[in-house]
C-alpha cells in the first residue's frame, strides 16, 4: 500500500523512516515533550528520537527570540527590592 502511494505521489525517494521523521517532527513542532514523543515511537532514549527531529535552525532562532524569562525586564523599585 505504501509503495503504491509513493509511486502515485511522484516522489523520487521515500522511505518508511520518512514517515517516522515527519511524525516526530510534527509532534515536536506542536510542543509535545520530547520524552513523550520518544515513548510514542518506542524509543528507550530521547536522544534516539531527536535524531528524527527535522526542525530548522530558523525555528530554533524563532523559539529563542520568543523566550520569556519570568521577572526579566520588570523595573525594580527605588529600594532595589523585587
């Protein structure tokens, strides 16, 4: 079935691991914890799961730019307390 679908799609190369990479990357992009993703795909180690992560450097930069650190940027009062 998968072979027929691949032929119909017109893709030159496609493997079962491409499905796995897409599944893992989609879950990670949705914000699912990597440890939960690892369990979902049957990996004992999260490092194995992260091999399948195809998020881009641009996505990494975007995440860092939108990082909110609690208390950062809050002005202090005159006594220096928070």
